C-alpha cells in the first residue's frame, strides 16, 4: 500500500478519518455477513461429524441385520485328537471322534551316495516312477548327478511326490521320496527302463527300503468305524471340515457362533450411543452461546435425533420389542444390552431371535407363524431415509453449502461497493484538502500583510 498524502494540506481530511469511516461501514455491512458465514461454516464442519457418526451407525446396523450372522457356527472341542471348523448353517450337534490311526505318507529312501554330485547312471536312459496308479518317466544320462536326479523327479512328478537329499553322516547322502498325499494308494515303485544303466542304489534300494508305509486313517464317529485316505476329512458331515491330529478321543460341539453375534451387537450399541451423543451435543438448547449446540435451532437435525430415539421403542414387527431381548435406553439416551437376557432368548429359540432381528418366520407361543421384516431391517430403512444419497441429510448439507455461497457472494458485493465508495471519497477528500490548503495559504498571506502594515504605522 502506497504512502497517503491525504490531509497534508489541511490536517483535517486525513486517511485516518477515512479508515475510521470505512471501519464503521464494515462493522455495519460486512461484519454481520462474516458472522453468518462463520456460523454456516461451523454448521458445515458439524455436518461432517454427524455424517461420519451416522455412517458408522448404519454400518453397524448392516452388520447385525444380516441373517448370515445368526447362521454362523463355531466348533468347541474337548480333547486334542482333532480340530474342526463348521460352515454357516451347519447342524448344531455334539459328537465323539476317536482317532485309532492317522493316515500317513509313503516314504522311500535310496542307498548311500558319497556326495550330491555323484553320477547316478552309466549311460542315457529313463526310469519309471509309479504312484497312485500314475506313471512318470524320468530321463537321465551319463552326466546326471544325484542332485540333478532329485530336481528331475520334483519337476516331473512334483504334484504326487516330494524328493529331497539328506546328509545322514559325513560322506553319506541318501535320496528320500515321499508321497504328497496319504493313504494306502500312495505306494511308490521305481523301475529302470534301461537296466543296468541306472545306479542300483536308486532301484534296488527303493524297492527294498520303505521307511514309512502309506496307510489310511481309521477313526470312529459316535462309535461307528470310519476309514479315510487323508487326515483332512470334509465329507463326513455336511458343512464340517475335520482334521485328525493324533490318536485319541475328542468330543466336538457345533454351536451357534455367539461370540460373533455379541461382538456385532456391542458394535451396534457403541455406534448408536456415539451417534446420539453427537446429535445431543449439537442440538443442545441453552442461553449460553458457549454451551448451545450449533443445530439447536435446526428442526431437521432435531427431528432426526428424535426419530432415531423413537425407533428403538417402536420397531419389532408386532412380535415383540427390543426391550424383550435385553436392550434398554436410559433417560440420558444411552443404550445398553443385557446379554444374559439375549443369550437366554437364543437358548430358548434361536430361530425366533434371528427372525426378530434379521427378518423371517416368527413362531408365536400358540404355534402360529408370522413373517416379519426384522427389527434391524426396520431400523436400517428408517435411518437410511436420512443418510442415503439425496436423502434428508444430503439436502440439508446442500442447503448449508448454498447459504455459504450466497453469503460469500454478498460479502464480495458489499466489499466491492465499499471499495468504490471510499475510492470516490478519497478523491473528494484530496480535492477538499487542496481547497482548504489554498485558503489557509491565502489567509496566511493576508495576515502577514496586515502585520506588516501595523508594524509600519507603529514606526
């Protein structure tokens, strides 16, 4: 900003006078707009918090309204002989598994070689490896080492066998071949197609030295004898995957996954309380501006808060209420859930609990049935009436954005109007200042003349 000479001539019409007048006009015309603009921007920021808490709330509702939540199963096992996992909707049941023998792999070892780099054949040829009724041809030549041979087996028959070289002692290396699968069908045989080109330590020794035979798993299910080729049993009971771990008996209980249900319920309660707390704070009425909520005068936000609180007491499809399942909201709006009550309901009739919360067929005490939407589905529909795209909150947020745009435009217009006004006034002040300066100069001249005449007459 340049240095102003305004007022130099008169010392009256100064830049400071213009600045004070401008400040008074800004207080009357600009400041109210800025205060309104700040308030609307505060509302915009508050809406960001509300949207975040409402998104978390609707996400928690989505998690508990799914029927699959109530269909999830967990497996509790007494004993260490087996492990088990249960797919959704598996039959809830208890059973005993007694593992008699575990399924094992067939493992063969070669004769001893002095080093991994020992040659394994006197000339070119091929070996046939047979396992599980499949033949694999392994080609070799006079330059093939024991290590090369191992790699050829893994490359060609690696889906069915695993080949590895083990150093037993200093100067003693043996090739081990084990079946990839378990069971009696995994017998390994190796035949040289070009005898006697292949070293006999890789034919005769394998034929004679099976250090572990492939056998089937044997176990009993509730006393019934069962045989499987693998320790992973997925075809015994629909939806169950059982792994045999060791010899011995175990009791397996397939149950509804209550832990997961309670985790999702806890999340719902937490997100509900968070949303209501945020809405309460932002709609709080008070004569103290420091305590008053930013939306204390906004019916849209207050109505949404009231509607959410009323929903908890009203949803249930006519077959019960949330309170029947342990849910309670205190006078401060905080929700809690009595899990003892909820677990009792799940013990008594898990199908009815699922229907009440997620929708489906609800069976009344008299045996009659009714199709219900599900309490959490009802809640989701009503909340989404506020939160989904172009719903109430979107429209309200857009109105705030429009208010901000309008106020910014009004501020710009008012500022430009004052700029123009004070540019004119500055020019007028400069002109007036010049006139006053000239008048002051003439006055000074006349005063000097008068003083000179008075002095002359005195002499």
